[in-house]
C-alpha cells in the first residue's frame, strides 16, 4: 500500500536552500521503495521574496501551506541591518505567524552530544535531553504597545500571555514524552519573581504529575537552569518551559552540544489539525551563504523529527543513525554542504 505525504518545502534565504537540498536528498533516499511518497510543493518565502514583492506571508500562502501534511523549512532572513528590510520583520511576520496560525504549541528541540562531536565543555558527560518549549503564548504573542515613542516619556509594554489551557496541553505533551524516555521532567520558570504566570505553570505541572507517577519531576528557576546546562547537562531528560525561556535555553543547549550546525527542531501541532513544521534552529547565515560551507546536519536531523512525527519511526531511526555515524567519522578534512549530504545519503542506503 502506498501513502502520499504532502510536504510544503520552504527553502528560504541564505544557506536555507543549500541545507534543504541536502535534507530532501536524505528524505528521498530513506523513503525510496518504502511505499511512502513525499509530494513536495516549494514555497518561495523569506527576505528575497519580500524584496521582490513586499509580502511576507499572505493569507493565500497560509491557506496553501495549510493544505499540506507537514512543512520543511530551511531558514529565513536577510543580512542583519539591511536597510531595505527595516520594515519587513520576517521573524514576526513569517516565522511567528506560521507558528501561531498553525497552532504549533509544542516547539520541540532535542539536544544530544553525539559521540565525536566537538562541544565546548571539558567534561560534558552524556548530554541527551529535549526542551519542550511552549510555542503559542508567553511574551511572544504581540500583546503590547508603546506610547510617546522616541520621547523621554516613552512607555513600552509587552505582556506575557499564559492560559491554563495553553500550559496544560504543552505540559501533557512533555509528560508523555518523558514517559517514553528516561522518565524525568524538569519545569523551568521563574516562579519566585513571575509569581502569577509561574504559579500557574507550577500548579498545572503538579496536577498533571499526579497522573504520571512514573515520571520524576523537578523544578528549576531559569537562571539556575543556565548554570546546570553548563555544569551538569546530563541531569536533564525533558525540560518544559515557556516560549521566551525556551528560546534562550535552547540556544545554550545547542552551544553545549556542538553548535548550531547540528541543532534541529520541530514546531508541532500534536492534534494534527494543522501541519507541523520542521526546521534547523540556525538562521540563514548570510556570511557563508552560497559558499557550500554550511553544515546541513541540523536540517537533516529535522527530517528525522519530521519522519518520527509522521509515524515513520524506522526511517527516522535510520536517518539519525546515519548522522551519528557521519559525525563519529568526522575529521579535520573540510567538506562541502553537498558532500556532507551525500555521505549521509550513502550511510542511509547502506
Ligand atoms: P545564524 O544562525 O544565521 O548565523 C550565526 C552564525 O552561525 C554565523 O556565523 C553563521 O555562519 C553560523 N551558522 C549558522 N548556521 C550554520 C550551519 N548550518 N553551518 C555552519 N555555520 C552556520 O544567525 P544570525 O547571523 O543571527 O542571523 C542571520 C539571519 O537569519 C537573520 O536575518 C536572522 O533574522 C535569521 N534567522 C532566522 C532563523 C530562522 O529562520 N529560524 C533563526 C535565526 C535567525
Ligand atoms: Mg532563538
């Protein structure tokens, strides 16, 4: 029996198209002959499209993307500081809009220090944890405004929105993930200062914990969490946290596990009402765009997350294993983006 998966592909800007080309190669290789066919629709979105047309994400784009089963995104964004992009706000108008409109309430960011990967920590131990970052609430919802702009009396508010509904659903996802992993969940917040939002997060975690006696639960303030991510990252299994703290912690997590070229992520709508979106954590890296210097591994690991999400767990495991073997075999020989992709394709097919 054959299954068709409709995949929206957004290569984006800078190194986005370069890393997506390799990710798609690996996707095609691992699903060849499996009876699952990925029908891909390319979408031209990002800074280049904005410069051409003045649009970031139209209603028509959104509706067309929404027709798909999943989305693979490279990276979007132009050269930071480009005056022509001053009013574009690609981050809010495109990435955040997709996450909010497609109700990607789980932002999943696994962090693993692969054997052979060079990380900055002298004695890292086994690093293998997943950050479950809330994706649709918190201070990122755009609930704010400013008055008296540009005067000494300027007032700027950016209100963090937290709902019991929004917290409970992401907390439930995190518990269920912890139950399938090493059964440890850490809530990260700042309950001592952000008493209203933090208090609600804590109460909801405690309530859901009572349904999961198999999961060991602890709590860390976000500042303490940054210490442990560096001094003892192996203490973590699943971290659940809000949108802003999760954004910051996952950059640190990416750094301790060997860098931005390896960090993958999923923007997930677990209910399946909307397509989930998979993307490397890194941006469009204009400094190396077009030079084949980008590491496509993060994009390829995003394909593994995509396959896993679609229930293609064997295929996902094959991609992950191929990447692990490739990383373990790395030496100082420089390889182009395409050479790394080809090497991983070879391992997937072996
Ligand atoms: P960036 O992640 O694009 O680059 C930071 C540094 O990491 C650069 O030196 C770059 O060369 C390097 N780097 C990134 N990915 C790499 C890879 N796969 N292999 C090797 N080196 C890699 O972040 P930056 O410079 O702050 O932002 C550049 C543009 O990307 C901006 O327009 C920004 O808004 C956008 N951006 C987009 C994101 C997305 O699409 N999800 C996320 C972050 C930034
Ligand atoms: Mg970030």
